[in-house]
């Protein structure tokens, strides 16, 4: 082993040893750092052999965690979601009525899918509620990954334990498993496809499976996206929700 | 002589009289049976409700009561054990137990079903509720295993039986997702179809870890001694509630009537509809009587002419036919009462097997199994009076007509 | 003063869509104790005349005066009283009350009068029943009697309250000649002994012969009026 090789190994090792859990979370955040997002997406809810498709237009502002979703598939045409911070309102065009979703309801599957409102709303406060540790390294889908284990520090953490497979190079979380206190696996989310937008690797195709309902899964596909386009803050108001 | 003519006429037209009387009797029989069954159903529904769901009175903190539609695991009652002991000192109170409801889902992996689960205290629950009377399998044991008792119909839908395992998913008191496996120890086959279709019960011990309850109890359920007469029972419950209110001003209380106000509202409407239905039956009987008396008038038009030719006044003629109607009515009512009594004796003693007769077609009834009849003497009196009056009035109209007819057109000399 | 007087009495009624003039202006005075026979072809107005006298029918025009009092002026109760206390009918088709026995049928007019005790009613009824020779049939029902017996019950019923006027519509029409004779003799005896006025319509020659006055009607008018001296 020559000196050069040794140094390489050392530096690699140093790189590995130098990085810890919180650091990885921080690096992952880079991939979510944008001021605004405008996208069109579809959500395929697959129950047994039946596929239901929800299509939507999304606009969002990172500041204040604000977003507005408008459904465009025929059955839900005109239905809108407005998220402001931790609050969610749904507008139903047929009843011309706005319903506020809170408490338990936020944990329910959105539009009959395996994605809960809470999942959709979750802000990046993982480190507040979870202790993070690197618990291994694995090759996942051909990508060299850290295996990250998050354990709830407080009782009100949504999941007792979460395990993430985070690519070492680009800090993309390819897979996440959530567990209950009993040790039961509740949810599995997998990123199926990413797209590079500027400096950001954006997961454009994500699959989610509720492990308590094994016959169903949800695939969320972003069809077109643009980041950091200037957005009018007036988009995210109750008045706009009703319009 | 009037009475003699009336009675003889009734005897002479035996078939017609018997037909009228049977019409009245059948109308009354229907009325009595329906009223008895309806009262029985009401009583049965109330007994069910109190024994399985609501207790007589429910105590909550105002904080929880305000949000209870969402069933949060917050706003529990402090010092449950001492409260229980204190409430039990009231002579009217039969038992007290804590219950906590939670929203969750039940999974057998191929299917997931939203549920409202109830956390019960096995030690005290049976002082208020009668779940144990209806259990197939076993009640909660003292094992450390997580055990669950399910409504039988729910279990059947999910393909579960005693000894099977089911995964319960819910949010803990701290809104963390949790899921765990529970062993089905018992199935509930109660007289309340709603409970059979959606009942999910776990013990406070397993709930403590599953839901992080830390002893939280949101509902204190109070049972009041049963009374045979429902009005007495309601009076006792209200008195007990008033006592609780003055003793515990910082707790809110709701009687079963208040808890299930919607049900009682609907029951009232149903009752009104049922009553209308019965009135229609009696009206049909009245039309039948009307018709027979009218027939009798036309058949005896010549006779009426003779009576008038001999100086009968209109009033006397009218009285004659009224008398006939009255006698027919009394006869029919007596028959109806006799048959009604017999039928009701049967209904009270052996009941009416609603489940066997209705099958699955009446799933939203708040009661199941066998319904027992009730004695409702005021209603009987009213219906008897109504039957007799109907028969009399039904006789009156054609009688008046007969009395005012041109005599000549009744006699037809030419 | 005649007991009953008819002045220009007319009566028309509609039968289907046809107007029938049953009486076209009848003037007739009947004295107390008359035994008057009204004859004429059928449809000549005999029955209508009797009905109007008996107040079972009202004239279309004209006046019926009883004992100096116009019937038109009487109230419904007054008319009922007139029928109850002064007049009796013998119907062609008997019209007995089928649910009552012979005796009860005969008692009926007395019951309606409401002025007799049960005992008195029974005695009076039995007296007339015996007079019409039905004493042993008193407890039978009308359906157990022959036509002649029924007619005799009808007569007994008419006579029991000793009315001033007996109106009889073809009283012998349904009877064999022997019974008819019997009935006529009963009527004659009453006429003789109690001055009861009889007005009867008939087709019966024999009956006509017994009358002391025969009024012939034709097309609603009096065609002839013959008095016989007895």
C-alpha cells in the first residue's frame, strides 16, 4: 500500500467518520431549499388492481410553509387545499364550502391515499423531535447509502422510529421506513425517480405504502416543476381558496 | 222499543254486524299490537342504550365535552377513584366506571377499517354495563397479553374469530402513530346492532401502553337502578343528575336522553308516523263501518218509510241508527280488546322475535333480538273510545240521511 | 165542515227526464165516517192522492186542509204528530217491520205515541190482533205469515191507535177473495162502530161495491164522484 493510497483511504475514512447524523439531515435539507415551487403532479392510488388518479396543480412558498393545491382530475375538479403553517383548509366546489382540517384528521390519508395530511405538511423539524444516529451503510438501488435511524426524543413525535436510506453523494433519501412504538412497521416511502433542478435533486416520483393496508400503495409523480419563480403572497389566502 | 229494534236488527244482519265488528276488532288489534310493539321497541332501545352505550349519566370535563366530537385524548377527569367512591354514595346510583373512547383503524393487512374504540376498566365496567352478558368467548383476563373484544358482526366482516389476532392502529395521547397486535378474546353479540357492527373494546391496562393514556379517563359513566316504569326511571336519572351537578359543579353531565338526543328526536318522529299509520287503520275500519251502516240504511229504506209514516220523527230515526252503530262499535271494541289482550299477553310473555321476522333488512334499528310488549292502558282506553265513537258516528251520517229523505221516496207507492 | 178537503191539488214529478202529471187539480171533500173508494186505471193518480192526504208527499200546488187546518202550514214535527195521532196507513205491500213479532209490529204505533204503559200497549195490541183473528200468531215474525195474514197485521197496526182516518192503498190486492172479504168486513165494522173514516184505492170490484162513495180518477183528474145511500 503506497502512501497515496493510504491517504485516500484515510481521507475517505475521515470523511465517513467526520459526518454524523445531524450533519446528514442538514445536507439533506439542501435538496429541499427553495423559495417557491410551481408544479403539476398526479397521484395514483392503487388499491388491489384498481387505480385512481388524482391530478393537481401545486404552488408553494417555503416562507411560512404556505401552499395551494388545486385538483384538476374530473371527479375532484375545483377542489382546493390551502396549507398555512400547521393549518389546512379544504374547499369543496360542489357544496361551495370550506372545511378546516385539524387534530386527528391531519393524520388521515389524503383523498383516500396513503399520504397523510401530516406527511404533506411536515416541516423540517426532524432534529427537534428525533435523536439521529448513523446505524450502517448499504447499497440501495445501486447507490451507496447511509442508513440513518431516527428515534423519538419526545412523546409527540409522529413516529416512534424512522429509518432512512440516504445517498452519500447527493444526500437523497431514497427510502424511509416508519415504525410504531410496538416495533410495527407503519409506512414505507421510496423515491423512484429524481430530477436535477439547479443545485437541487428533486424526487419527482415517490411511492408510499401503508404497511397496515398492504393491498394499497400510492405513487406521487411530479410531471412538471419550476422552482424559485416569484409568487404572489395573495395566492395563499382564504379568499383565493374560495375562488 | 228503539233498543229492541236496534238489537234485533243487529241480530238479523248477523253477517254484516259480525263483519263490521271484526273490522273494528282487527283495527283495534292492529293498534294494540303495534302500540305494544312500538312501546316495547322504545323501551328495549332505551334499555339497550343505557346498558350498553350511554349508562344513565355521563360525566365529563367541560374541556373534553366541548371537543368531544373529535374524541381527543385530552381533558380527562382527575381523581377518578375518589370520584367513583363519592358518586357511589348516592342511593340511586348502581355503579360507576370510567370509559375513554378513541379514534383508530383496525387492520388485518388486506383491509383497514376506521373504528371508534372504547377503553374500559374490566374491574368496574360491569357495574354499569352488561357487556359480559353478551360475550362469546371470554372477557378480559389478567394476562399481560393485549386483548380485544369486538362486535360479532364487525369481526365477521373482518374475517376474525376468537383467538385470532388483529392490528389496531391509533394515535397516542401525544398524537404519535401507533399500531399493535391484539388478541381477540371475545365477540359481542348484543341486542344493539350498532355495537355488533362497530364495537371495539380494549382494557385500560393495554390502553395505557398502546395509547400512552397514563391513566386518562374522559368519560365517567354512572348507572342508576332500573325501574319497571320508564317514567320513574327517567325521574330517578334526572334527580341523580341534579345531585351530581350540585356536588361537582366543574364537571358537565349528560343523561342518556341528552347523549342520544338525536335518537330520541327520530324516535319521536317515528312514533308520530306509527301513530298516523294506526289512525289510518282505524279510519279504514271506520269507512268499513260507515259502509255497512249505509248499506243497512238503503236496505231498510222501506222500513224507515213505514216508521216515519207512523210518526217517527227524524230525531228518533237518527237515534235508532246511532244505536245500531253504537252497539256494533261496543261489540267490535269488546272483541278487539279481548283479542288484543290475548295477543299482548303473548307479546309480553314471549315477545316478538324481530330478528327472525325482519331478517337483515332493518339494520339501522337501535335494537335487535326479541322485543317484548308493554301494557299501555291509557292507549287502550283511548282506542276503545275511538272505535266506539267511530262506529257511532259512522252510523250517524247515513242515519241523518235516512231521517231527512222524502218519505215518499222511501216507500214508493207507485 | 168536511174532515179533509183538497183544493186544486196538483202533483207533478219527474221520472227519468219525463215530467209526470200525477194530479192535475183535484177538488175533493171527505166527511167524517166516509168509506171512500178511489178507483181508476193504474197511473191515474190514486196512490199519489193517498200519499198527499197522508202527508207522505206534498202537493206541487193547491191545499190540503184537515179539520180546518192547512197541512202546508204545519212544521215537520207537526206533520209527524198528524201522522202519529190522526192517520193510519195500510200499505199494499204490508211494510211490516221484519225484526218485530206480530204483536210488536202492532204495538209500534202506540210506542211512537208515548202515552201508554207497557201493559196498556199489550192489551190494546192483543185486542186488535184478536179482532183480525190472528190471536194465536201474536208472537210470530212477519216472515212466518201468509200474505193475507200479513195484511191483517198491517190493518191491525193501522187500527190499534184508533185513528180518525185510515188510508189504504190497494189493501186487498195481494189477498185471495175469501181473505179480502174478511178484511173488508173488519174495515166496515170499524167504520160503522167507531165512525173511522176510510179512504182506499182499489181495483177490486167487490171492495168498490162496499164503498159508500166511489171517486174515479182518470189522468190526474176526478172523472166521476158517486155517492151511495146506505
